[in-house]
C-alpha cells in the first residue's frame, strides 16, 4: 500500500519556532504569575469545612481568612461524588501550622458570616515542608534515573542510526514536554504538588514511547535502503509511515483524559481537573515533539556531521 510521504523536514523551522515561542510564553508566564507551590512542598495547613445551601464565594472566604488569621489562603469549592455535598478546602501556606485557637477563630468567623449555610468543620492537616521536599527530591531522582537508562538503551538499540545522537534527541524531546507541562501549571495557576510529579512521570512514558516508535521506523528503513536514500528522505518516509499510528494513539488517550476532565469539572473536583488538564496538554506536546521535533533535530545533526 502506497503511503503519502509528507515534507516533514522541509518545515522544520516552523516546528522550531513553535517550540521556541511556547518556551518564551512559559518563561514570561513564570515571571508574571510566579510559581504557585502547594502546601505539599511549601508547608502549611489545609482545613476542610462542609456546608449547605448556595455555593460560597471562594474569593470572599480568602478575604475572610486574611482578616481573621492575617495569613494568605487559597480556597477551593468541592462537591461530593455520591451526595453532592458542598465543602470548602482552605489551604494556608507557610512554615507555621494552624493552632487550635486559630481553627476556632476561623470557624467562628465563617459561622457568623455564613450563618444560613450550616458550616461544619471537617479535617485539618498540618504539613511539614520537609516531607514535600523529600517527595520532590525522590521524584526528580526517578526522572534522572529514567534519563540515564534512556541514554543507555537508545544508544545500544539504535546504534545503526547513531544511537547516542538519537538518545540525546529523545532527552531533548522529553525536556521539551516536561517544560510544557510545567508551564501549563504556571499559566493556569495550578499548584505544584504531588500531582505535578505524577503528570511528569506519565508524560515521560508517553513521550519516550512515541519517540522510540519513530526512531525504530527510521532504523528499519535505514536497514532496508542502506545509503540509497538521503537522510532527509529517510526521515520524511519514516515519520509519514508512523504518523497515523502515533496520532491515533494520542487521540485515544486524549479522549479518555478529556472525559476525566469533564467529569471533574462538572463535579467540582478540582484535584482531578488540575491533573487532567496538564495531562491533556502533555499528551499533545508528546505527540508533536516525537513526530515532528525529534526526527527533524536528529536529521539536522546528521546532516551537519556529514558536511
């Protein structure tokens, strides 16, 4: 069956410009919006209140917490899955825990302001920043070890197409996708917490799998054609042959995550939304970097070495 051969490498500058613009937008967002660290990493306290009636404004509660405790808070509304009960989740950053006196003062202030909402205090969690930092360190170690194993495996497995070069390009694609996920958290104001590590590790698996599929096709076509076709033709042919498979796989994953995102949004489950949204963008980035960016970078380096 004849396949359409797309001019992938010829449009490489478009892909490079897109990636550069995305990186610049992310860096600008980081400077303008700052980094929103969850109490998992920054330390602090998280307290939950259940209530009835109309939904309480999170902005009003944040102002009330600030005036009552003289501390900055992030407030989220949540809806129960089974009974659709309403609750407020108040996160207070900082190294200080929430004392019993502060909890009583806050409960009294909320009960007075929202007397018709039948507010009831739920769980209170004090978080030491060292716990979150230890988790972050372990997550980064896992990512670093994955990078080392990727270099070793790809260098050995794809030696016929300059395996070490392919390994470095695969890592570049991974870093690209991880940065896209990170900037998604920044631009949407999603707190950096253990969910960030989970998304990064998941996207790492998606991205490297798609990249290896493309490199495997390049390796097979290289073995079949030898030196009969140029590196550019080799890349265009290989990417064109694997593109449908990669896109279809990504679309199926996107459809599943989109359903999770919609469910979380309807039910007011912020934690699910904050996980699903970066996952969707990470999957799109992984498909793009694996199918377009990585093979074009590999081809550019190969052409430069041959000159």
